[in-house]
């Protein structure tokens, strides 16, 4: 009986909070009809009060459900302790229709570590980056970039050539 009364009381608290919020929203929306500061101030008091009541109802119902679940959980644990039976462990077996792992699918001679012996002195294979550009196989080294002095001299010469071109353009 106490459980049912608590449930009804919790539902009434939730419903009351919702109705107070709706009443406050109605007073604010119809503020131009009443044109009264007392009703408007009442509306601004009803909204926070409704939210507080609604939130307290939500937390109360959550607390009630958590307490009920906790009681059920402790009851189940007590039964298993008394019986001395370990809780069943749920596992997932790998079905046969999945392909084998990569290491298992390689032939024994191509495996990096043959079964039985582990070689630690063999370095891993080198990383090779594949590019889409055509590279000349006969060219051993690419062209080295110019030195700093050469690049500064080239910039100064380009700036001087641009200034000369501008002077000739203004003279014409």
C-alpha cells in the first residue's frame, strides 16, 4: 500500500509542477489582456516555482526507482551467495564462418616469425613511400636547392628588374 501511495504522490508532484508552469506561461502570454502588474509578477513567480516542483518530482521518482532496483539487486546477490553458485559469465564465441586471422592465413615460410623460434636481430622491412610522379631511375640525386646567398641575390635582381620596368613604363 505504501508503494502505491508513494507512486501516486510522485505522479501528483510531477503533474502539479507541469500545471504551475503552464499557468505561469498563460499569465505571461495574456499579460496584455489583464494589463495588471500583480498578475504579471504572479506569473513570473509561478514559472520558477513550477520548475522547482517539476525537478523535485523527477529526482524523487528517480530515487524511488533506484532504491527499488537496489533492493532487487541485493536480493539476487544474496541468493547466489547462499547457494554458493558463481554468477554465469557471458562470453561471445567466434563463429567458424569468420575468416582466420592474418597471421594464421600466411604460409609458414612467409611468416615473419616461424613457429618455435623468434629472431630478434632481423630488422623490420623498410618503409617505402609510393608517389605518383615519374622519377628518372638514372638520376641518383635530385637537384639540390640553391644556397641562401643565391636566393637572396635572385630576389634582389628580380626587384631591381621590376623597378626598372616601372620606370620605363612611367617615362613613356
